[in-house]
């Protein structure tokens, strides 16, 4: 028996409770893991509170990220005692996730813990961090160099955006960070490496088909009219890595940036990202993130505290990362 946070639905309401689970109740998978840490993401908050339609079946153990130690494995790639990390693959949505003392998962979903990171650090990075790394790598692969010009990061005070700012600065890029809360987050973003702060309102007006060229590239977490505006402002032969839809999933743009300025729109997904690309991203995160990144605001909580934190994160009351020690 082991302890888990379990979500059930009663009269269309999501109920979260701490339960004792028998190992035989775990879903199918080749690898049994003793979970060391999970983390609380915004998506987890929506699942636990029932404020978002995240969970695809009940009962469900939430937690889209986890790290731990292999207890049993029927797959030759992993042996008992191996340290592993998981992000994505619909875990915590359609397959029991990380907010439990044990998890059974498919071997294809796992990545060995990078030698240059410990378990708690990987959960401080989490899904947001690996998504940011994939965005930055996409810009590098597209030929956007530090000398090409300024890089714009939208939603810069969020999880993906703040890590993207840090990574780009570490690689020598000049970064302009977009936020709607400059008075609250401006100094933090500059401490992460942003050269200047751009008010979100500057990007919320409807975009013309083409505008003045301002950015060598961009990481966009917002979508909708903000992404349309950014595309219209990107330099000739520039690129935009798009990974989010905080502002909406529509894209009110034209083909003009693509066919007249050779702009590249790069779609980024971390959920189904293949093993080799995922492993490389984790390795680079360990190499690039400075010690100061791990000294930022991080709250370590127990499983019993998660429900209250989930309510807080969905109300915008959480600063920094929440790591759950199992």
C-alpha cells in the first residue's frame, strides 16, 4: 500500500482526497517507480480543482511531471535503482501521474536522470523548462544567432517564458521580455537576463500584414493576436517558436510574413517529444541553467498541502515553482 492524491468526480464536481492505494491498482506499464518528487503546474491545478477539463477519466492520480527511482522493470533499458524523469505523454490526464509514492509507466515515456541535475532540480524545471529548451533549440536550428538581433519572449513571467529568457541570455542572445505586469516582474526578468521589458499592451493591437522589422526571432507562449503581431514584426529570415495559447488558439494573420520575409513559424510540442530530442533537451538544461536559477522562489510541499496550492495556483497566487516531495 502507498499514499496518493486521488481525484474522483461526484455530481460533476472534482473531489481530491489522500488515499491508500494498493500496487495492484496501478495502470499498466513496464516500469514501476518509487516517486521522489513531483511538481504542481497550472494544468495540475486545473485538474485538481476541476476548473479545467483536463482529466479524461476518473479516478485519476494527477501530476504531469515526476522523478524517482526504478523499483521494477520488464524493459531492458531500465534496471532497479536507475533514476528517471517523466514529463508529458498525457500522464496525470489519462494515465495515473506523479502525485503518489509509486507510479507505473511505459518505458518509452521515461528519460534517465541527467548526470548534471538532481531529482529536485528536474522538478523545479519541469514541463515548462523542457518546453522552453525545445523552443530555444528550434531558434538555434533555424539559424537565428546572437548577432542576428534581439529575441522577443512573450509571456515572459510565466514558467516557459522565464526559463526561455534565462536560456537565451546564457547563450548570449539579447532578450526583450514581454509582460503585462512590468512593475511586479520587471526586475525579476532582468535578473534572469532580459535586456529590456516590453509592455504586453504594445502587442495586443490588431496586426497589419507587415510591420516594422524589430525581432530576429521570438519565443511565443500566448498565440492569437499577440503571435500575429510578432510575426508581422520579425526580421527577414527570422523565426518564431510557438508553444502556447494563453491568449487564444486562433491566429489572425496573413501569409505575408512567410512569403515576403521568409519568416519561419516553428511549432513546439513537449508532450509527445521523441526520446532522443527530449534527452538532449534535459542535458542542455543541466549545462545552461545557472545556479542562480535554482535559488529562485521555490516552495517544497507535502502531498497533504497540494489541494490548497492547486486552488492558489489557479487564482494566480503562486510565485515561482511548487515542488512536491513524495
